[in-house]
C-alpha cells in the first residue's frame, strides 16, 4: 500500500514537472515565432522604404521647385518693386533679369543645387532666346543657359521700360516663369 | 489530451491575430507611402494668371497714357471709350484677352486642359464683354474670383479652367 502510494506521488510530481516544462517550451517557441515574424515584417518595410528613395528625393526637389515658383517673382532679384509705379504682384522686371543673367555665376546654387530658372513670354508667342544683343526683341530668358526638363511653372507679368516717340513708358507682357528641379529617377546607376 | 488540444488552439488563435494585425498594418503603410501626384492645374497658377494678365499692356492708347493695361482697358470699355486709333476699347479688350487665354491654356488635342471660361462682370452682374470660353466643362476644375475696384467701381473677374 505504502509502496503504491509513494509510486503514485512520484508519478504525479513527475507529470506536473513535465507539464510545466512543456508549457515553458511552448511559450519559448511562441515568443521565438512572434519575434521572427516581426523581424521579417520589419525587413519587408525597410526594403519597401529604401526601394522608393529616388522617388522621395525627386518629390522633395519637386516640392522645393513648386515653393520657389510661387515666391520667386516677388524676390528682390526679380520683382518690379516700385520701378513701374505702384508695387505690383507677380511682376518681374525684365531689365533686372537680363543683368542678373549677366552675373549669374555670382548666384551659383543660390536657389538650390542644379536649379535653373527660365522666363518665357506667352503672349505674344515666340522662341527667340534673349541675349544682351537681341534684348528686348526676344521671348525666352534662360538664366543658366541650360535646357530645362522637369519643372514647375507660374504665370507672371514681365515688365520693362520701352520707348515710343521719344517717351519712356511701362510695357508689360504675359510670361511664364519655370523653375527646374533634379529628377533623381533619371540619374543613371 | 483535451488540455494539449486547448493549448494548440490558443496558439493558433494568437498567431492568426498577429498575422491579421500585421496585414492591416501593411495595408495602412502602403497607403501612407503612396506618393501624392501633382495636380494638372494648381490654384496658384490660376490666381497668378489673372493678376498677370491684368497688367498686360495692350496696343490701345489714350490721351493720358501711351498704352493701356488690361485693367484700365476694362474701365475704358465700361465707359464706352475708344482707343486713339478709333478702335472700340471693348473689341480690343475682347480680342486681346482671347489671344492671351488661347496661348496660355491650350485646349486642342489630347492636352490635359479640357476647357476654360472667363467672365468679367460689374457689381450688378452685367457682363463687360461677352463670355470667353473654349472646350468642355468637366467636373474637375480650378476657378478664381478676382474682385477689383479701379477708381471706386466694382468689377469681378471669374476664370475657370476645366481638366
């Protein structure tokens, strides 16, 4: 009887120990599985993030160009100020811009790296690039003298002083100011 | 046996919940990483266009100034004045604005711009010049109302671009 009782006691303590060990093992496996799962998900997220880094860089450049194009006409380098009577909004002084073009090397990277600015007359239309020789009988002022690819644009009034019958008057035309930005997606690997 | 089965069931249930939460999280992440595309026509473009064309110097002269900008030509049209070369100021205004808008907002072919409308009205709603429009109206549009008051008179310019 006593032997049987002790056998039963030993068996039951062994069973409960085994149960506890099993439970611990189960928990450890579960924790390992969960951790591994989250590590895999994290790696997937990182892979997706870095796959779009060129697009993100281009997006940032594009946003900068868009902000610049809405404000640049009112900056001191471009704005008409009080030269054409009262202060005008979105007015660019063409004479000032031509002088700026002549000294553009002093404004290297001033508006951002690899940013070019072009002012194109919309009306009347034309494709003649402005130089000191042909100004003002021209239509396009390209500050860096480089072709523009990706760009944001805005309408401006392009004003200058003109002569008629020996009298100076203000002549304003409709133009578009275009600010280019670097498209990182086009950069070769 | 029953206890073992219960534990296994609980484990599977827990794993399923984690997988479900992770999938939902990935979907939200995908939406947040999606780049917003640039609008075909921005509001600032339409606003700047009106401000710029109001300053455009026309070839209609008067006795005080050599040539009138659009802003003053509108007033001249309302006052029924003629240019120095005897042309009607309203005709010059209408033709100049039509030319400006046609060059600025191209509607032909497969271009993204589908149409536009320009209306200049007095305070009482009277049109200064006939409506200038081209193309079709669509449900996507960007429009601006520009009021201005030269010499105490109230005018309103409505310009809408459809895309």
